[in-house]
């Protein structure tokens, strides 16, 4: 595929995402309160509904409520750090995939081996430090069913 064709496909994909863009229900699992609040603020300003979890217990509780409470909307996306107290992010991802839950998942980790395992489970991986645009790009790519794998 030549550069012009790739560029056309990229622009077409972005336009499709903009047209389809809706408010997502996002679960953020991050124990650093400042980082979690910043992510939540940015995502809420972008029009998303955000549920915050500060440790593995809160993350699992939020996921459980989507399974047992009638009418509770499932999450459209999970953003989770690997070093989440109580339950590592990769463990959460593996558990979801083992139960055929294909919810888009963004894992925040610096560990190359864990990042590779997460990518094999169809997760998007972010390395710290990252900026607001990187998280927005990760959300767009994670929400796009025809996204290319990130490297």
C-alpha cells in the first residue's frame, strides 16, 4: 500500500470515528489520585462518563455491578495501570478475556514483557509518561474495531 493510500485510509478512519463518536462509559483504575483525577477530568470534558477505581477491589466491584444489577450499563472501555494495588492490570485483562469479555482495554505499564502479553490479548498499551493527546489517541484506537495493533 503506497503512502497516499495509507493516508487516505487514515483520514477516512478518523472521519468515521468522528461521525460515530459518542460518549463512552469508561472505567479508570489508577491508584495515583492526582493522575486518576486528571484522567477523569480530561475524559469528562471530552464528554465521556467516567467511573473511578483507586485499587483492585474497587475495580472488581465496579465490574461486578455491571454483571449483577439489572439495567446497569456495561463499560465501553477500561483504562488500568499494571501496578494497581490488589489486582495487577494484566490479571484483570486475562480474566476478562478468559470469560470472552472483549471490552476494549488500555493497560498502562513500563514493563515490555507485560506489554507484549497485553497486546496479544488485544489490549492497547501506554507507557508512562504520556500526555493527554496520547490517552485520547489510545481511546480512539481502542474504540475503533478495525484498529491496527500498537507496537
